[in-house]
C-alpha cells in the first residue's frame, strides 16, 4: 500500500496550454500518455457508499488494477490509500491489497461488479524538483462518460513523490503567480458517480467532525477546520450558478463555523495564525450575510406580510426592490470569489493548517470540557438577564448560543450521544426562536431601506407587533435550556 498525497487544481483549456511554458517546467521533458479507465461497483454501489474506488486502467499497452480509498479533500489536498498492480481486464484479483478487512470485502463484492463510468484523458507529466521534494505535476484533459452522458476533464494533479507536503503548496503558489488555478476537491471518481446517478447540484451541509479522544487539540482543529473548508468549497459552484438560496445559507454557515473554530481553538494556536485567518474571511462572510438576509426576507418574512396586507400598494414595490437587492448581493459574492486572491487564499490557508503543530500538549477531552464550559457560562449569563436585554444585546445572546452549538457539534465525538441530543434539541429550539426575532429586526431595517421614500407605517407596525410576540414567547424556551445539566463535565 502507498499513501497518495495529491493536490488537485481546476484550470481552463487556454490556461492548460500556457502552463507548459512556465519557467519551472521549461527545462523538463514531459511524458505524454493516454489513460483509459473503467470504474466498477455493484448495482447498489456498495463501494461508493464506503468511499472506495476500483478501476482498470489502460496505460499504453499495460493494464493496471487500482484500489483507492477516498478520504475527503479540502483546499484541493487529498490523502488517499492506494493499491495498484498489473492485471488482466475483468480479473478482479485483490491479493495485492494488504489490508485484510478491505481485501475480504472487495473479494465478496467483486461477484457483482459492473462498469459504472469511464474516464478517457490525455496526460502530460513533469517531475518537478521543488524545495526538498520531488513533485509529479500532471495535466489531464479529456472526458468522463456514463450512461450516454459526458463531462469534461481539465485539471492539474500535483502528487508528492518524496519530501514534504508544504512543498506541494509552495509549488502551487508559484504556479498561481502566473496562472488562474483553483483548488478542486471532487475527484474524477466522485464526478463519475454523479454523472452515473445523474445527480443535480445540491447544497452541501456540514458533516460530523472527524475527531477522536486520542488527538491533541491542534490535530483536532486541523480536522475541524478542513471540514469547514470542504463544507464551503462544495457549495461554491451553487454560488457561481446563482442556484437556490440554500447554497448561500450553507456557504455562510461554513464560514461561520470556520471562524468559530479558529476562535474556539485560539488558546492552542499561534497568535499570528489567529490574527491573520480570524479576519481573512470577514469580507466574504459579510457579503454572504447580506445575500442571506435578502433571501430570508423574500422567502420567509415577506409572504406573511403580503398575506396581512393583500391590498397594500407598497408590497409589490417592496418585493421587486427586495429581489433587485438580493440579485445585487449575490453578484457581490460572485465578484469576491472571482478575484485572483481567492484561490490563492484557499491554498495559503490549507498550507497554514497543515503547518500547525501542537506546542501545548493537552488531552483533547480536557480542552473540550474547558471550552464548552466557557461558552456555556457566557450564554447562561446573557440568558439569566434576558428580560432586560435590548435588540443589540439579544442579538449578542443569539450569537453566543450559536457559538455554543458549534462548539458542541465540533466536540460531539467526545461526548455521550444520549446526553448531547436533548441538550442540542433545547439549544436548537432556542436558536430558532432567536433567529426569527433577529429576522424581524433585520426585516424592519430592510423595509425602511427599501421603502425609504414611501410611507409604510402599517407594515412597520405589523413587523413590530410580530417581533414583540416572538420576544414574549422566548422565556419558555430559555427556561427549558437553562434546566439542562452540564453533562460534559463528567
């Protein structure tokens, strides 16, 4: 078995042609080949469910049987276990797989294997010495085909042959100085399965944090931060295509979680890392926040206002103005993602995460208990004085509860599920109510802005009344949450 450390970058066909003249490649003779691959799975896609890929590859006159694990990638970087051997097409001999459990699984499943999709592309390869490493740079151009459907391939793969992971990022930064290269996280196999399943683009939600009690705090942070970055990257395409509002929502949540994670782990992170990357995402997060506010207003807040004032002439103007501003806010997000600094930031941030080391060794469970307790104390202090809080303080309390929920979700693998579930349910209910209250505060501001030159007293009155009603219902949910015990201290 080998461990494949690989960074994938998307580029345009025009950029792919220009790349070959880059100074780092100018004196290296590239290898050229055509690679034809057929990926197999069972009719129920059991390999796909376990994030395993099995393929036969034709490389010149040689056939290879390859097995890969498919750990998720972030910032374009993926680390996969790989087994490869010469083989005869159609003969699924997995004797070269030295992981007993995986080999047994593959041998049982192979009786049902059938071709799922093919990839057919031409590859140019340069072996590039960089820093203390030797890196294989491959440019792939071709197609993925399945069930009569096709999608193009135009990407770079940088694979570490020997040396240090940070040199992959260093080489990428050098290439990005002259070329538009964007980190990609979807492997050819992942894209092939989507083509086979004919899946439409869907919003991607946060996955459970991949941490365990044996980790040190910085190691846990690395896993959590990369998970947040993947969460954001997998919603990027939906942002670019102006798809449904949920893409904006999930992208915003991803950045909120990422920024929360940096603050949460700040005691064990280098101060310069926290200072740099705690603020780096703020502009993009702000643009997503503006877009999300208008989406919520149009989809959730405005319909009941329309129902309450069906004859009000201002409603149509308000709806049209809200739609216009929602489109403007979406364009602002796309403009930020289009600047050349954005893909460089993805590479730089991912590199910085991998460069972190545990300078303050501490059992992860102890660290988690201290951080959860700190957030819970802050939230309880605000909750205890809720009756005297104004809109700004109530908003601060909402953010405090949100940070507590993120903290609990990050550390969930360390906590007893039976105790965590009811606590999170009470917290989520409280957050939902505070979210509705905040939406009406935001709506009042948006209405004043959108109807600046029109009298809109009845509409403002309705929003204010709805806000007051929601505030009056809040104490019950607060008491339900306050009654929850601090179970994590055990």
